[in-house]
């Protein structure tokens, strides 16, 4: 990464995914940061807005002009993941960091600690593409929100409703 501001932003994002230091996940987070998230289901662009709102928060907390990160382009996979973790924290309790890590586990990316081999980088890319292109299983396995008993094909549902069904399975009492 050659942009110092983008690297500072990434360094601000990474601790929002994993705060434990037993294993490092810089390579994984860098790949997720460089991967553009695309919306193929109506209203998933709202999750991308959640992700790009992190840029505004970063700029505000670092006393930087709000538009300074516009050059980053479209929302990244990492930004969507962190945005989802914050929504999960609000809706289901727990910490955003804890939820971010749970999403990483759901995607089976928790096995991708530094340093990443070429084989692991290809695997990470495949996983991210599976999530973005919605080629995971209809029950959500392979995506952010795997379900034991889905009521419909999760690949066709917007992320917001997938998240709601996931929370309902985890906390049926709510």
C-alpha cells in the first residue's frame, strides 16, 4: 500500500476485527481491505454505506477533512464486515469486535493468520468472491450468516434480513 492515509485507516480498522494479539491477521485484513464489495441484491448497498461511514468516523477522530478518503473508491469487504459487526452488536448485544471475529469464523477465515502463503491468499480470494457473488449455500453456509433452519434461500435475501434470521436463531427468546 503506497497511500499513507489509507494505511493509517487500515491500521485503525484492523483492531475492530480482532483485539487479541496471539495471532496476527494483517495480511487477511489487507486483502479484505483491497477487495471491493459489490451489491447484487437490492438494499445491500445500505451495508456498503455502513462500511463507508467508517471513513467519516476515522476522519473525524483524526481531525482530517471528511472527504480525505474518497480516493479509496468503493466500499471494501473489510468495511462491510465491520459495519455488519456494529449492527449485530446493536441488535443482539455483545461487542462489535466480538461480532466481527464471529463473522470471520463463519467465513472460515480465522485459519488465515500471518504470514499467508500464495495458496492461502487464493483461498481467501475464493471465500470473499463466494460471499460477494452469493455463490454460498442456500442455508447461508459459506456466507456471513449460516443458518441451521433457513426459511428461504439466503443467497436471494439482502444481508439485513440474513442478519435478522441469524440473530433469531442465536437468540430465539428476543
